């Protein structure tokens, strides 16, 4: 069984996200975090998390890149419990009994995305459409990355709308 772990190849996540996930955190796509957003609320750092972020399950911060890694059943169970608590505390789930199956479904989805060789890098691209949040995932072979900085920060214009 495989799951996603955050990875930081440079410091860009620290610059673009309100809260950056720490390297090595277990992660899920986290698109549910934007379910109630509108184009008007998706601005600045929130927009960056929406557009390209995976949700780390320790800090509940965001990461641009995740890497496929093996995971065992006990770890998945512990992550399910942690995410269920997060749903109760931050998303209005009525109780843990109601939150656990939803949390497990999020982790199962992340395991499906992680169905690649260990070490494979994955990026997400989200768009907000009439039907809701749409996610697209792309894999990157880490052996094909150029040496040195992978991403460069480019100053934005004053208008930070998406």
C-alpha cells in the first residue's frame, strides 16, 4: 500500500502558502478545504493553496509536491483518526463517528493517487468550476528533474486575483 508524503525541494512553499507543510508529512489532496470557496475568496495565498497544494496531515499546511511512499495499515488507521478529529474541529462534522468514514475515503483516494512506484513525485492542479472543485494530477519522475532550484518565485502584479 502507498500513500503521499510531502517533499520540499526548495523554499517556495514557505513563500507562497499561509502555512507550509513540513517535509515528510503524510498528505492527501485536500480539495475539500475549498468546497465553500468562490472566485472572490480564492485570492493571494489561499489561491496558491487551492491551485497547487496538497494538505499535510501533521501541520495541516500545504505542499506543492508530494512523493509516493509505502504506508502500513496501522499508520492509515492513525491518520484516519487524526483527519476525523480535524473534520470535527474545523469543518463542522457532528462527531467522530460521522467523520471517520469521510476521513478514510479521503485517505483511500490519496492511496489511489499514490498507485505509482515509490519516489514518484506528484503535483495537483485545481480549478473551480460550476460543478465544484476539479483536480488533475500529474506525475514527475524525480530522476528527470534538473539540478539546482526547481521553482522560481516571480513577483506578482498588484492585482492578485486568480
